[in-house]
C-alpha cells in the first residue's frame, strides 16, 4: 500500500492525533490541519484509482507525474509532522510533587518553549498548506480523478465483453429466451420503425448474452448494425468509436463525443437498422 499511496497510511492518523487536546494547538492551526487532512484523503483516493489502471492501459503521463509528486510530498509532510510531535513531547512538563523555585522555573521555561513550538508549527503548517493547494490545483488542471476513472471504466467494459463472448454458447435456455426476444423485435408496426426492448432482471442471469445472440440472428436483415456493452460509468467516446469500427468507419482521433454522434447520424440517415436496449 505504501508503494501506491506514499506515506498517506501513516501520515493521516498522525494529523488526526495532532487535532487531539493533548497537543493543545491554536484553533486556527487546527483548522489548517483539518484542511490538510481532507485534501490528503482526496489525493489518497486518487492515487488508489491510478494504481488500479491496467498495465496495458496506463493513465496519462502528466497524471503519473502528479502521482509521484503527491507521494513525495506525503513523505516531506510526515517528516515535518514527526518533528513537531517530538518537539512538543520533549518539552512536556514532568509531574512532580516538589514545589521549589528551580522546579517552577523549569516548568515556566517548558511552557514558554511549547508555546513557541506551537506558534512555529502554525507557521510551518501554512507553508505545507500552500504546497498542498499547488498540488491540488494541478490535480484539477490534469483532471486526475476523471482520467483515472476513465481508464478503469475502459477496462471494465473490456472485461464485460470478454465474459459475454465466453458465455454465449454456455447459457442454459438461451435459445428459447432469444426466440421470444427476436419475436418482440420483429413485430410489424408501421408507426414505429425503431424498436426498443428492455430485458430486465438481476445480475448474472445472462441478459446481455441473450441480447447478443438476438443481435447475431437479426443483423443480416439490416443494412448495418453495432453491438455495444455499457458499464455503469461508460466512456462514451470509446463506445461511439467502437460503433464506428463495427460499421466499417474510421473516426478521427480528435473527435469528441458530440462530433462522433453527428457523424453517426449522417451515416445512419436513410438506412434500415434496428435498435434495442438491454437493462
């Protein structure tokens, strides 16, 4: 875990400890530490997402640079926090029943020293906050969360399709269920050229598999067709690009979602095709 998230796993609990009454930090310093903790938790989540990306589909190079900077920053912050804690604990007043002048003087010096340390901690925390904000701005600029999620979603879509093709010939009762689905799709209706049929049921029943078999049976009746499988958070650019390739088209690498949709509409204009959704 430390390789993935740097020092986050040990740093975040230390920040929580600094917020306890034991360290008696000033209110504004506590507020700054709470901000640091929240930002670092968000960055830790981003690092975990980035680490889940497959080897053959890594995140953007800028995102990887950002991840490295965050991990290095986490080690620097942990070193600073450790120094703060040692300073305060070193000057903690000792409990004693002796009430002489020397003991009173030493306690006073310790209290003044601890007050100076707390003030210095507050100043250094502000410096750390500025570094965190700088890294946070780069996270937003590079859209780290969306890039990491996009990479994972692409992998999920690929895995779902792989599982789909593997099970096509294994599903019990597929022939009968597929026949019913095909009959629903082929019911003549002069007022409805495009038909949507929803296949509803809990996960694992083979809904997508049946839809794929039905698609294979019917695609020869139409001028063109495409079959796509969607995850809960699909990358629509990839989905439409996949449709382009199935239709024998070659999309431009620079096209966004809107451009892909426009080109698909132009291609499908006047053609006979069937559309249905699988839920």
